C-alpha cells in the first residue's frame, strides 16, 4: 500500500464507491477509507436491509395475498422473527462482500479507520487498533454519509426506543409500536410492523404522509394504511419520549399521549461531518453541518470535493450521481459531470410508491397549463392476474404535450416509473408511449392506457373551449348585427 494517491475517498457508501470505481477505471490510484463496513448505510441499516425486511415479512406472513385468495398462511410470529433476522444478515453480508470484491478487482486500496484532514491534502487515518497513518492525495472526496437525527427530549438510551439504525436489534416482539416520522422510512417500517401483525401508530409533523410525493398518490398511501389498521396522527409533533411508571410515554404537541410497547423515531438524518478536521482544513459547512459545494461538488478548498449525504441528505441514487460527477471533475474527465435533474424516488410501502419529475402541486404552482392522464392498474391484464390495483398518473403540458411528471402507486412501482424517467430525461411528449409495443400482461402497459386517458381529456377540453368561443362569437354577432366568421 502506497502513501500517495490520485484520489482519497473518505466513506465507502454509494457516493464513495461509485467515485472510487470511476477513478480507478481510468487509471487513477485510489484509496478508500471507511470507519465501518463497505457499502455504507445502504448495505448495513438502511436501503437494502430495510427492503429485505419488508420482502421477508410479506412473504412469510402472506400479508399481501390474503385479500386476493381469502386465506393467510401466516407463520407464527415467534417463528418468523429469527428467519427475518437471518435474511437481513444474509443480504447485508452479500452486499458488503460484493463491494469489497469490486474494490479488490479494480485495484482500489482500502483502509478501515477514521480519517482526519490535515494540511496540504494529507489525510491521517487511524485504524481501530489506534495505529495512525498519513497519506497524501492529489484530490480528496468526502462522502461520509449520514446518521439518524437524535432530538432532545427523546430517551434514546431506553431499551425500547429505537432509531432507524437500531431497530434491527429489536430484542422482543412489541405488542404495539409508535413510529415518529411520516417520510419514506416511517412508511416502510409501518408497512413491516403491520404485516407482522403488530399494531402501529404513525405520527408526523406534516399534515399528510410523504410530503415530497404527489398529493393524490400520498392520499392513496394514507387510505391504504387506514384500511390496514394503521393509526395515523398527522399534523402533530412528538415532543418527548420517556419512561413513566415502567411504561413508555410519548408526549405529543396536541397533548395526546399514546402508551406504546416500543417507539421508533425516524424523522430526519444528520450529515456525518464532525471530527474530520473540515474547519481546520478550510472546508466550510452550513449551520446543519452540510458541506458547501459548487456545481462540480468542489468545496471551498481546492482539491477537496464532497458528495452524498455529507452535502445534502437524499437518496442513494442521487448520492451515486454526485460521487460520479465529483470523481469525473477531479480526474479531469470530459464526461459524466452532468447530474440527472429529474431523479426518481421510491417508497417501499405496501404497495410501493414511486415518482419522477414534477408533482401536480408543483405544476399548479408554476402556472403551466397541464393535463393529467390516469390508469387504474387493476384494469390492466397484469393487475387482474395479480389481484391488485393502484394508479399510474402522467402529467403533461397542455400546449405541447411534453411529459412533466410520472407517479405510480402499486406493485413494483419503483420499476414501472423507469420508462417514464427515460421519456422525461429525453424531453419527450406523452404520445411517445403510444408508439411503443409494450409487453402485456405487464404493469408498464398502463402507460398506454394512461396516455389515452390524458389525450382524451385534452381533446374534450379543447372541444369545450372551441365550442365556448363559437358561442361567444355568435352572441356578439347577434348583438351588433354582423355575421359570424366561417
């Protein structure tokens, strides 16, 4: 192992991994420093493990198929929990090993330990046994990720109070649980606990679930939760969680106080930027600890870049794009610097929610003329076979029919929006979906039906408007005695 590298990457999560692999692919010498395990949160406590937990819970309990076939071949909860843990660990180990293997295969050096930025682009790495090593770099990328935000007034040291990283160490099966946070993580864990037959109450400061998702789709999520027995407490903050007389007490801003068996707090994440020596190195951060960067992800210090949650807490897919762009610029490459401005998002509830592009609320606020096309997934052949419905919603401009947003609520929604993502990225018009011979039975065929619905609405609107103009012209001609045109 050398002491000098073209690129030193601090953090082996999605942003750091992609950056390291891109630089190594173009012949740069790369060192990755990671204090925990390869893969970051995506492979350890979020991302893949959360989705693996959801899939295993749904499969082992028959939760999703009960309404279709009228039976629920559920295994006893006591038997399910060990299997769930084993499955999560299997997925976690597999993904971490895959990341480590790719580092070796691409000739990327790897050090486990904590990193500290010193002067003149040197990085001091302290291994778990306390050994320190100094390395120098032409460029440095800080991609240290984030952690669950801890709020004052919440007893995180209580054995039955968890954040989203700690929930995997759940000691016993709770009789019921309160989940604080109505974002993607809260929705996903509410799905898991409900599938396992554990009553869940979901509390959110916002007046609706998933504030960043299209409002119509978010309402469908709330309706499904209420149908499944999830208690929603919206527009209410959790001001404190403490143990009173042997039981947990959750104090809300409204004064309502549930007494759950366990509490999961998943309301935000905090960048991991402390202890890196950023201030001494001259790297500026904002009041929330986020590193300030320009469009190329350069920090305020030449040669030091930052990407991912250290810059702005977001999705793994966005962090990967940022890491790629930072590495491309740092290595002087002439491609790969651009970032997808229409990045998609997905929430793995039951069913899934996925979006790309503008929401209807955003289009309304912009003042642009628009039309919406919808397809009930239950009316597609695939939906009828699966026994599940949902919604595919297409938003496009009325004047030129350019696609503006795609939103889906249903099985494999995270995959379904991919087709719309491509059309959005290319600036395509909605009728493009009619020219594609899409496979059937598939959920993707809903693009055809949603397009027809939207164009039908557009035609009806234009006909109504034209009729109104003719009626107005006729009325004016009768008043002044002139003949109408045509």
